């Protein structure tokens, strides 16, 4: 069982299933949302994810037509992303996990729109847009 939370701890979640498709996303929306050069997300099966506390503190923002992001209304901590066409999955911001998920990022996505000042210096595969999933 993995646990995660927002910055202030008001919103907490639990993960009982496998963690898949960990990647760094360099798209402009993730950069703006996280205030950083990229964000790191992991895909989970929605059946293995549950809000443990503070669900009433969640705020949702539809950043693009098929995508909804959730964050804590108190501290602004970024927590999840849901895609309209994939109701069986939820992506969690890896930085919101309280422990080691046991997997590491496998790629960089949307590098065609990465910040000009961002230098990718590792050997992970890079995809101009959303590349193949790396389970």
C-alpha cells in the first residue's frame, strides 16, 4: 500500500495497485501547472486508488478538453490527472507520494514543447509528443 498527500496534508490518498507508465511530461500545461521544467506522473488503475481524507478539499480544473487536474484548495498541491477517454486510469503526481513507488521514470514526453532553458541530461527515451507507454 502506498500513501500520498498534498503539501498541507489535508488531502490524502491510498494506492493498493501497481504503478505504471511513469514519465516526465514537458508540455507547457504541466510546466505551468507545476511551476517547473516538467512534471512527473504515474498511471494507476482507478480500482486501486482511493481518497483517504480531504476529498472535500479537492478542486478540479479542466486544463484542456479531455483532461481534468485535481489539487488541494488549501495549499495548491497538485495531485491527479484524469482523461475523459480513460475512466479506468488515474495519474498521480509522483511528487505527492509519501514513499518509494518502486518504479522509476521511463521516458520524457512532449519534449517538442519543453522549456527552452530545460536541458535533458539523462539517457531516458524522449518523445516529441505522447510516446509509447513503458510498463
